[in-house]
C-alpha cells in the first residue's frame, strides 16, 4: 500500500510525531510513505530515519498553501531538495503572518457570541511547533469541548449524529474560517506559479492536492492550473467520490500527468480519515507503475 499525503505534529493541525506515523504506516501495511506537512519540511530528517527502521520507503514531501485566480489551493511537492533555504523561507513567510491572523480569528469568533479568550488559545497551542498559530480547527476543539456550549445551536451540527459530525473540527473550520466564511483571516500566500517553480528548482515534482475539494464551483480553473507546469494530480483522496476519482484520472491522462494516492491523515482533526484511506483499490504493482517519475527520488 502507498500513502503520499499525511501530516505530523509539525503541521499546525497534526497530532503525531514522524516516528509515530512511520510506526502506524508499518502497522497499516504501507510500503511507501510521505509526510507532507503544511508549509514546512521540519519532519523530514526524523521521518527518513523512522521509515528506514520500519523497512518503509520514504519520499520527501511538503504541502504548500498558494493562490491561483484569488482562490486558495494546496500544492504538494515531492522528491524536493528539502534542505534548501527556499523551504525555510516559505515557512517564515507563513509564520510572519500567523500571529496577526490568529488574533483576527479570535475577534471574529467572539463576534459569533462565544466567550473565548487569548489565554484559552495560548493554552491550547502551548508546546506546538506552530504555537503562534490558532487554527479554525483549534477554535472548534475549544468550543466543542467547553461545558458552557454543550447545547449551543451553532455547534449542534458538529456533535455526534449531526450532519457535520464526521470530522467536526475541520468541518467547523471549513464552515466558519475558510476563505469567504465569517471568521476568515486572510494570509497572503504565494502565487501558485511561484510555488510550482520553487518545487521544480529544487528537483521536485508538483502535484495538485485533493482537487475536488478546492475546485468546488471553480472547475474552469483546472486548465490554467495545469498550464502552471504541475506534474501530477492527487486523484485518489479521502475527499473524492469514485466519480471524482475517475474525473481526475481522465484529466491526468489527457494532459500527460501522473496521479498520486493520499489519505490526508491528521489525527483528531480529521478522525474519520485513516492512513491509506484514499479510495485506490489497484494492486500495489499498478500503483507503483503510476509513480514511475517519482521512484528516483524515493529514499
């Protein structure tokens, strides 16, 4: 089995150490893995060592926030020269804006009528790699676990049995903190073309992450995205229906792109998603053939 999209505690919304993820991958029968943390390669050295200890092949990776036509997207970079200062610069660029964005989200969450304070979020973020970052998922965690809000009508859809309860923290983020939502705090991410170019300049391959999540109502943007020079599409994803998977496979085939397989496993942020849960039922040999362009970059 292959899983090329997962997050460690070096992501602002991840739970597990790289060593823990390698152990979980081994238990799940995964033979090729990649940790693709948000805007950082901090997990890579530890992950390479841990994967080797479990006999798992490892592909260095990252998931970078970027913009295309005023819409946010995630670009996966695989096989990159992760020690290059370009990736430290990407992390620094995001960190420089995170604190201001966190306080704006706090103010907007208070405007919804919730009594959440700076000290509450600081306590929740204490010890995290991105301690200055308060994500929508973290606000959801605080509110859903606060005893005073057990019966709050705004939170009802995210509780057990509610229509948004499958992944309550991240669903709350998408509903209230994502682009265009009431608690959104804008961060100025780089243009997609710049990110694709950085990945290529560092000997990596650029893959559009979970396209049917970010292209909802914007399918017309795909042609332009392909023209940025991406190398692949994450066709197999926890978020994609069989019909959407087939659409991405067709798009890739028609444009000479390869396809990848990623669960987007995080831990408690997305509890319904498990490692290797990406919808691909191909035999391992067929999955490996699809990744021919990547094999020379596998450690």
